[in-house]
């Protein structure tokens, strides 16, 4: 028996209101509203069933805070005592986005490890690859062995920030989190059932689901207004699923940490900031808590938490991720506790090269692998859609980019190197500090050179429990290879904001 499509539309619209959702759709237009282009009615099976959802408003995903974008001066706001000259001030604009309220904690990461070990039973290397390096706590002349054994897994440290995680591991965590959040959205909306029996490639992956390569345990799919079909899976155009969790760009992280929204009147910024709070001090100026430390850092040589009975920051190592006071965006520990990975590839001169809008260095443009018929190729053994780098010949005639890997764009030659001609021609006088490091490239005489700064060098920011106050400034920047990990570097996730830059 043919379905009554007016009833289908009503049921579908009611379902959008009944089921909880991380993204809100005001309504499924269906009350005779017509296209301004063709005059055809939207959401009408008699017209082919083209669907149009109006009034979309992205809701805030689990753990995130909305950050309204704007313009700010990115870069050094204090004396460059390290003489790195790698954060020259520059005004940029950052679009609105979302970022974690806190650093990713041990318990959050343990949830990821548990899922990985439980699901990828045929691929134990996936779990092993995700394990943090707990040996980062070891020191030749310190007794840190208790942290090696306890810090990650003992419940006493459950709410402390995860450390020993490389940039690559942080990226993998973000991808996993995306899929778990979107899977839960579909469960909450009554589309999928809980399915703890997922194993190996048969696990929910957002891209595989959207490509029709994962069905899962279906409770009830959406009605399809296409008269040739009765039901369908959720599409990206429905606005139900959330964008990816990812690492924030350096500009996003610095903008969120500085939180100048607290010092703004209309378009006037009344006061600049060195730290994520006002003033030049690292102690609270509020009368009720005056003198208390604003962040977890090393106050001086050998002083990590003060004296007994009057601990200054009460953090001998790290502290729980919601410690101290949030900044004006409501974010905790954007200074101190642990430094944090950001997405960008490090270059000393990036502040002078990056775009004015949404600046970022690290683009590696990819495209989905497709079969001979042009369809998306079958997902891989872990249940993920496969990608490949775009080929240069595919980009012929394109003006906005010429090659896939742009990590070293406008870099690696003498004109973009900060090394002087004198130093280049006199290697014995070349400085080995971070402000004099070559990147991979070719010199004036045609010879190749390389250095510690490579296309795998990633920026980290924010200062940590073992840093001095200088590194607490959001503008301070350092780098480490993306495969390395330390006991004072963690991370938090971000998410792109789609649509208007303001929340309704």
C-alpha cells in the first residue's frame, strides 16, 4: 500500500522535535513553501521529494564551549626574553568555533583506550598505537616511578590531564570522539540501537555511515520523501550530525586563551592582556581570593607548589583539568597545568606568512579514493573511508592552490629563511637556537640543508606545571616533532562552527 506522504511529513517533523539532538532544525518546510528559483514546492513527493530544512542552529557538542570569533592581534604582547622572534604581532580574524572547556583528562582518554581494545579485536596494534607513553615521567636523577605506574590509570588522577600523548595520537583521539558523539546522536534520535557487538571494520564511522558503508543496528530510519523510496539513512544535509572534533589551529587556540571578549566594549578593546586574565600578575586580584595563584606553573627554580601549609598553586605536577578560574570564555587552564598541542606546523616566520582570515599552516589536501565507476571506494579494514593526496595534474588551471602538501608553502628557501647571508656563508657562526634553525630546502649555492624544524614539527602552547610564567602567555609558541610526547604536554579538542558566527 502506498504511503500517505502528508502523514509521513508530519511524523518526520514531529520526530525532529521529540528526539533529542545535538543540532537543531527549526522545521522541515512543508506548508506550501515554494522554491524561489523554480516555484516548485519543497518536500513534496509529487515534485520528486527535494528536502529543505530551514532554521538550522548548531548546538554545542559534549564538552565544548562556543567561542564567538572576531579580530585580534595574534603574537607577542610581552618582551621576547627568549629572543626567538617567532611570534611577531599581526592582526587576524578568527571565525567562530567551539573548543573544549577543559584539557582532555585521563578518564576521557581511558574511555578511548577501552573502546579501541574492545572493538579492534583483530587489530591489537591499534590499541597499542593509542597508548600514551607513560615512561615520559622518568628522569635519570628523580624518583618519578610512581607516576609511571599510577598517573594514567589510578582513579586518583582520573580528572588530571592526559600526558605522554603525541600530536598524532591526539589527532586519532579527535577522530574517534567524532564518531562516538555522532553515533550517540543517532541513538538518541531513535535511528540506531546501542550496539556493543561492533567489531573490527563493523564499527560506526561517521564518513562510512554517510557513504552508505555502515548500516549498524537500525531502530527506525527516516522516511524518504523521494517517491521511489520509503525510508533512508541520515544524510549530512539533514543537519543532524555534528562536524568533526579536531585539534584547534594555533590562531583559534591563542584567540580562545586570550579571551579579549572580557575587555571589549562594542568594537573597542579596552585593555590588552599578557595572560588569559587581566593584569601583569599571576595571582588573583579578587578580594575574596586575593593572592591565590591563577595557574599551575613553576614559580621559580625548584619551586613547583610552594611551602607546606601555604601551597601556592597546590600542583606538584599537574592538577585536575577544572582547577583554578576559567577565563572570560569559560575555559579552564589555558595557561599552565599542561602545554597543549595545536594543529599547526611550526615555522618561525609563520606570523608573517599566514593568511589574515582563519590563519593556519599545515594544509595537506586530500580526496576520497574512488573506484573505476567514480563511487567512493570500499572502506578499509578499520571501517574508515580511504583518502589519497590530490595529484598536481589534477590541479592544473586552479589558482588558489597548486599542490596537495602545503606544509612548507613559501618556506625552505633563502628568501623565507631568517638566517643571514653571513651565517649561511660562514657555517661556523650559525646559531643553533630555535630562532636560527633552517627548514628543509636548498641554499644559495644549490646544496641541500635540513634542521630540527621539519614538516612534522608541530606547535604547542600554553605553558605547563614545569614552566616559568613567561610561557603562560597565549602568544608564546614552541614546537616538537609530531611523534614525540612529554610529561607536560596534553591537548584539547575543537570543532568548526557552521553557519552564522553568532548563536541564536
